[in-house]
């Protein structure tokens, strides 16, 4: 393994920070992870991860990358009670995307392997593995207040941190500093203090608001592993339900474009009655709440374009939400952070010469696929402001045709799930055999009337011509 330096510092013990630390441990003599929280010793929520109390899912690509970094992690999560959907049985999924309900019968051998631990269990499982690495040290309860640099300010040489208990400031010399402090990252400020420009920010205002609660469900009361009803034009609201460990489920009700979410459990049940299947609504009225009713807001998706900066100091990289924070309803954040960790590993194998440029360029390519998917979906809603270039409108038009096919064709549905799980690139949906299936499904949709969505009180009407697509 290539030796890249003596000491690397990771700012933030987020999932992105933990994965980065795991990679760095193979290339640096020492790795220090700086975290503002006191980290819990048990799988519980912590203050620095407010999203840990909210609904989330692990995309199949995330679990693949994690199991590569931490062999045996998947098996350990399953042993701890996490659920898995690996058989491709569509009856275990209730997905409605853009007004199209995914096929509910049949199966596909190509469906992605879905493992669903709760966020506290997942993060704790990863963190304790990183803590067990001999050359990794955690510096808890410390704030990051600045970066140090060479006299010419062309290279970052460390991080300045402050002990939260006594205010004592310390400088951590480092050959490489990685910012994984999340959406609130101060690296743009630190760069400005060193005489650099701030990065350009690409941003889409979504005004997302969530209400969530963890509940216990009687065994067999809900047959689905996941229920997800996504927004559609004219209805910027969503409902989610996903199974975690030991018959626990997380309920999520979300709104976009500034609409207020449910404020309490009775409002949540009323909200679910409009969107969720009838049998799920019946089960929700008998569940046992085991978590508090929590709210969370995300004003926008934001991509800090470090890859577009003309000048940047060496010795500094930015990952995870500190680089790009997505609308969380698509579940991409941790997966993109895992992809960035894999890119970091590949870059370090080639040494540190030009590392900042090489990493930023490759990370941007990884981010771009997820960004275009999320932003394209957001801007398909007329309630979300933002430019809609012709290329995006064309992509959304094709996506609508794909989604029409997923209503009846398990093969297209399986391939679509692999793309959304970030296992396969979107181009896989453009293969001739797949396009033929999509065209056949579109023809069927033009000549038949789709059934009403189960329990929703709405009819899913597939577009019947190009002119019907906005």
C-alpha cells in the first residue's frame, strides 16, 4: 500500500467522515477524527446527527461499499435485527413515484439487495469498527475554528480546534485535512481567511419539512418492507414507512414548497390516510409509538463547486454533505459519501501529487449523477422554483415513460430500482431491449385505464401522448 504521509485529520465523525477515516488509515501513519459531540457508546441518536431521528434508507450501493470497507458488516447488521429485501419480491414494496405505482406482483433476480438498519445502529456499527483501527484516534468534544497553512498559503498544514470543556485551543499538524462536518461546513469561510475565493454554490430551494416517529408494529401487521409515496405535480407531499430492527418501523410524512407537515400523531394518521395503502392505514392506528414525534427542515439542495475553483490549496478535501447536501427524500447522501470514499482510496493509490484536483474532478462526476437525478425530480414539480433547461425536460419526459413501464413490467421495474439504488448508471435504461419494453408498456397505457391506487382515493392516469407531458 502506498504511504502518503504521517498524519491525516478528518473533521467530523459523520458517516462521510468515518468512511474517509477508514480509507486514510491504509495510507497514513496516524489518522485523527475531530468531533464536536461526545460520541455515544451505544446505538443511540446524537445531537450532531439530527437526521438520525428521521426516516432513512440504505441504498444498495451504500451497503456494497460499506461491506467492502468493513467486511462482515452486512452480516452483523442482519444479526442485529436489521431487515433485508434481497429476493426481488415486488409485493414487499409499495412505491409510487410521480403518480406511477410500481408493479406489485412478480419478482426479478436483478433487484438490488436492500438492507435496512436504523440510522443509529448503522452509524454505531461503522463507528466502532473505525474506532478499533489501531492508527485511528478520535478527538471528541472539540470544535474546528480554522485551518493552518504554509507561508505562501498554497498548502493546508493542519486544523485549529478548541476543547469545548475548557476553551483551550490546539493546532493539529496534518499532511491532509478532510472536511466532513456536514451541510454547515465552515471551509468556505476558512478558505476566505486564507485569501481564497469561496466556492460557487449550485442550489435548488425545495423547502422540505419532515415529521417522523419510530413505532413498533405487531408481527405480520404490515407485509411491506417499504412504503414510499413520492411527490407529484400538484401534490408536493410524500409518505414513507420503512422496516428497521425487530418489528420497528419509521413513519415519515414530508412536504415541499413550504407546506407545513403534520404537527402531531393524530395529524400524521390523517395525513397517511390520504396517501398510504388502506391496510397500512389500519395497521398504523394500532402501532406502539416508541420514539418521540420529531420535525426537521431542509431549505435546499446545495452543491459547493470546489471542482470549479481556479485556485485551491493542496492538502484539503471536502466530502459528504459538506460538499453536496441533497434533498433527503431520495436517500442519496450516505451513498454519495461512500462513493467519494472509494474515489479517495483510488486517488491515494496514485500518491498525493495533484490530489486535490484529481479528487475534486472525480468526486464531481460521482456527485453529478445523483444531483441531476434529485434536482430533475424536484423541478418536475411546478411548485419548486428553478430553471428547467430543455435537457432536463427531455430527461423527465423519458423518466415518465420509464415509470409508466414500471407499473406493469417487472424487468423494467427491477432495472429502475438498480438505477435508483446507484448500482447501475441511468444509461442502462436506454439499452435497446429495455427501450422496447418501455415502448410496449407505453402502448398498453394508451389503450387501458389504470386501476385506482390502493387506498389512496386517487387514480393513476398514465400520459397517453407526448402532448400530455408538461
